[in-house]
């Protein structure tokens, strides 16, 4: 049930992840709250342009994508193949990622360099640094490791660390992955109550700073990784681990203490789940999921509450909540309309069954998935086409690493005035997973001439300049509507009309249309600073004081404070 619950929470929360207010929900989905899976479209930047990507009902995000990638890297004996995950899965994932965080994508790009190993991926870009990557991008993918190693805590801690440090170097991100794995493993032990389970988890987390290094130090690559980490951070690793351990335990204690006398909004605020700098932090988002598990008896009720809590990381917290409910209550307690509505439900269930067989020791001797030998497969660089963009609907294609598949969706999604077409294809892979690819193609490859090569409109009844203005107006209107009236797009259009075309009539016609067409209940749609890109916010290095004996683990929350 953990796999299906996780993917269900991910798919439901993916819809609302970047919803800015309830007016957006009303305008886009004609409802007050999101209660079920639905077809939808996601505004996404492709080569600097805002494109609406159509997504079918039950589409999941990078959370479930990388969970399945992690599962493929688990051998029949339960060990994790971190080399194939880092050098094959992640570089390929860049081509089909949905809703990916900037930190994980930066890490995956750096792994495309032949000399970068899984334990030396200390990337640094203009917007992201490895040692500042403390988001939940590692925790959201280690569910398979937690399941197959639930009875082997040392192997679990080792493989979670090996998986996490491939992309995340901040200890909040690593600690979140450890905490989530321990939470799932201990739920499978059928605790007497959720509160007894949480108490045991608090006790376990309080000794992470001692217990974890004792296990990790047995890994050959750990010592070199620590040396390089300390050189980058300029702080002793043991000290930083202790600080993060105290912070994580404090968060869990605060949830436990106020779980009955404060609203979930107050507790989420204390955890930093609304603040831009910490809303996606690894440890605090797992603590938030624990809150919802302990407060609700129904997975449906819990997930609807999570995904409609505007401003938090809805898809990943939903993923954590769904996984915890599935582990505790089992799949029988997941509503059928939810479970069957998730994309690739058959493949996800088969992967879950295989992990269960590994866990109980009855897995077949061969691995669930066989990777090609490193060096024998070429993965195109990000931005290059993974397959021929001219491949037609129903055509058979081959995806590097993942094998054969069939094109089941072939849609042109670029603006009509652009000379380069952007093609949106969905591939149904033979192994059971669906992936979406953004491909680029010249218009002539699609059987359509570029705008500057098209024959001019020949209409003797209409002046050519008027016809050109009407065509331009339609193109501008289409461009703005596709962007959901995004402010930056509107400004680009106005600048083009004013300074390039210098067409006053066109400008007046567009202004009149915009005045009547723009949604009246959502002034924030013209906020040009709002981003639609999923950013895994870098987390600053922690500098928390040590807790003193007898000190309150967290400030008490007053129930009358909103």
C-alpha cells in the first residue's frame, strides 16, 4: 500500500503545487477544493517560453518518477546499485522529468560529466550548490530502500545515505531521507498506536548524530566525501550533524506536543512549511507528513487536507502522507477510485510486489531490471531530442536504458508564430511506465512551413495590411491565453506591438480585448515575478544552539494565534 499511497498523494498534490490562491482553483478547475484526480495542464517554461503542457488524469511528478528509478536500482538481494542510478537513471530522467527541483536537476546535469562519481557530485551553479541542497528531493525517492531493508537498519541507513548524497549535500536533505525511511520501516512493524510510533521515532532520531556515522563509516567512499564536504562548508561534519539532529528531534517533539491543541496551519508554520527558504526542507516536510498521519484516520481525508493547503509543498508532503498511510493501514484501506486513477498503477503495483518479495526473501534470483553496461549506451544531452520528433502516433521507439515503447500522444504545443515547433509526446514503455518528452523540430519537419516562408494571404476583399494585423492579433491573443495571462508575457506582447510593429490600431484592439478577457477575480495573474518552475530552494547552513537540559524543545503554540 505504501507505493500506491505515495504515488496517489503525489499525483493529487502535483495539481495544486503551484496554485497561488483559492481563486486559481475556482478559475482553473471550477471547484472550491481539489478532491479527486483530474486532467489538467501545467504551465512550464520551454526554451524561455511559457507553454501549457497537457497532463492526463493521475499524472505523477518527479517524486514517483525517481522512486521507480530507485526501485530499478535494487538488486534481488536488497542492495542498491548507486552507480547505475547516478550515471544512467538520473541523466536519462532529465529528458522526462515533471515538476523537478532545480537542485536535483543541477546534480543530474553534473553527473553527465564522465569524471563525476556518485560520491563526488559537489556541483556549483549560479542558482544552486550541492552543499546547500537540503530539500526533500532525496527523501521523496527512497521508499523502495525503506521497504526492502525495513528489517535491516544498517543496510537501510547505508543505502539511504548512498542514494541521498548523489544529489543532496545539505544535512537537512540527508536527514529527511533517513527520517522518512525509519518512519516507513517502523510503521511496517505494526506499532500499537500512532503516538507510540511517534514517540519511538523521536527517541531514535535523538541519537542519529551518534548512530549514523558509526554505520556510514563502514562505507569506503564516506570518509572522502566527508573530507570534501568539510572543505566546502568550513564546518566539522560531526558538529553539523549534531545540529541537524537536534533540529529534527525538536520538530518531531513540537508536533507530538501540540498535535491535539493547535491547528495544522499553526504547526506547519512552526515547521517552516510556508516560508520560501524552508518550505521544501527534507526534515520538516517529513515531520509535516507525520502530523497528518497522526491526526487523520482516513487517507482520503488526510490527502484532501494536504493538497488544498495552499503555500506548502503539496505533492511531496502528499507523497509522504500517502506512503505512511499505505504502510500503516495497507492497500485495502486506499479508496479504489484513487488507487486505480494513478497513471501506471499496474507498473507501480508490480514494483511494490517485487520489493515486498525482496523484503521477505522470496524474490527471484535475477534482478527486477537489468541495466546496460556503462559505456555501451549513449544518452543524449539535456535539450537534445531523445527520439526522432517526426515519429508518428503509434510508432515504436527505443528509449536509452529503459527500452522499447509506443507513442500514445503526439501533440504540437508551440505558439503558431514560432519557427521552431515544440512537440509533446507521451511514450508508453514496454516495462509499464509512461513518460512525457518535450521535443523540438523545425516546422518543415512537421510538414508546415515557417511563418516567414508561408505564402501571403491572397484576399482581394481585404487590404493586406489589415489581414496581417488581424493575424497578428490572433497570435498575440493566443500567446497570452496559453500563458494564463502571465504578466511577463503580456508585457512582452505590448513591447513588441509598440516598438517592433508600431501598429497603433493593433495595440488598441489588443488592449480592448485584454480588458474584457482578463480574469476579474485574480489580480495576481499579472504578477510578472511569480514563477511556475518547481524550485528546490537551497537551505542555508544551520547554526542552531544546542538544547540545554530542561529547555523547551520548541516554543509553545497558542491555539488562538492564527
